[in-house]
C-alpha cells in the first residue's frame, strides 16, 4: 500500500513539474499530466523488466518510475499539441 502511495506522489510531482516546463502543451493541465505520470510511474515501478535497476523505496524502483512518468507525459504533450494544431 505504501508503494502505491509513493507512486502517486511521484506522479503528482512529475505532473506539476512537467506542466510548468511544457506550458500550454498539455491540454488538460497539471491534472492530466499527473494522470499520465501515474500511468508511466506505474509502468516503470511495477513492470518486471523495468524495475530491476536503481534504488528502491518501499519496494518501488524510483528511477524507472520517474523515467516512465516523464516519458508518458512527453508522449501526452506531443499528441496533445498535434490535436491542438489540427483543430
């Protein structure tokens, strides 16, 4: 249970940071970025291939969780900017 809370905290922090870096690129703002960060952090922290490296905190691999969150937020911002240009 504590591991899930750590994953959610990582996602919220990443969502806020990435939303402030990518100003105007994410259509839904920090909330949408946090949801994308949660998906990426979950993939990085819990998938067997990804969670084998980096330090662990409450059995959560921190580095893969952060990298997964950042990558999914960047993918979201890419597709969100394409959707904004086409409309």
